[in-house]
């Protein structure tokens, strides 16, 4: 089985490195901007294809490693005769394999639950990553062969679950960065240097994540967990008006975990506090 990449994206380059590290043959890259394909091919020591026809002829499986918004349009315009006996895939976490519009032997989506930077160091990240697989029957058959060679754990998604799955991943990754930056901005108001701020945020965030993974229900600490309304009131008052609603929404999220722990008295205190500030 020989694999090729249409698109020299970071995800494509990272997956190329990883597949090759597992002994899977990768032919190389095609990109509409030739220089980008050449750069990716040089980086991964693979071939650069000057035309999409050359790529398809040379490969059994072609990954469309391009932006989500381009997959449908690009796949519509692939050469039909060359594509009909090939398997096509994409790496999108949000789109279904049906976004691939070319008539072909099989289609699947293979998504690593990991952030990728298009570097050889991503091999280590991907070695511990969970993957999701979705596709038609032939596509899934090929996807499972690739996953078996990679040795990664994976989940097989139903079509109707794909968007919710991707939402959960973006919350744990992208929106977590937004939350950490919220903390950073408050520290920055104290005129602290980045080195000092990161030396506080880093250990706190790492310990919190470790605690959550070990014992989710009992990982929450701090004033919300204790129902310490006096401290929550002080926190609320020092925030600018533009951030007060964000604070209340975060409290609501922690309240769900506190309720699951059975701390109903604490939940009632928090709900009363949120309502007193105009929250629902």
C-alpha cells in the first residue's frame, strides 16, 4: 500500500512522518503551490509531484490534507477516470468522509486527537494519540489496515456523532488555550513578566490536568468546590464588566461537576450567587 498527500499542510506533514516511522510507504506530496509541496517533500525525504494526475497514478491511498473548506470543491475536480480505483481520505475532525465527492473505490476520515505542527517531533505526539475512523465499508477496511500498522488505539464513529466528537476535542484543546489566556491576562494586569506568569500557570495547569485524569470527580478544588461565596464575590468584583459573564459561565461548568459529586448544598449556594449577579 502506497500513500500520497494532496496538500502540504502541517497535519499532512506530521502524518507523513508518522506513517513512515511505522514502515508505511509514502510516495510524497502534491500541492497547488509547487514550492509548498517541494518543501514538504524535502522535509520528509519523499517525492514532490508536479501534477495531481502523477500523484493519483503513483498511490493506492490519497489523503486530502487540506483545509476543511476546500475538501469538497477539490475532490469534485479530481480526475474521475484515474480516481475510480483509488481510496481517498481526509484528516478532518469535523467533516464526514462523504465530503469527498470524487467517485472512487472507498472513502474514509482518519483524525488524530492531537495538535500537530508539521514537525518530526510530532511522531512522539502521534504515537500516544487516539484516532477516530469514519467512512464507507471499503474506506474503513483500508483505514483499519493503516491503523493496525500504526498500532494506535482508535474509535469508530457513527456519522451523526462526528461533529459532537470534534466539539469535545476542540474544547479540550483550542478553548483550553483561551481559558489559560484568560488567567494570563489577569496576571498580566499585575505587571508581571511572562516568565513569572508561566512559572505559576504551568505547574497549576499540569497538576489540575493530572488530577482530572486520575480522579475526575474529586479533581476540583478551590472556592467553588468549597462553596466559599465570600471569595467568589471578591473574584467577581475585581473583574472588568466585560469578563464578569465569562466568570459566571465558568462557575456554571464547575457546578455540574459539584452536583455530580453529590454536594447539593454547595450547588444551591453557587446557584444563588450566580442568580444574584444576573446569571441563569
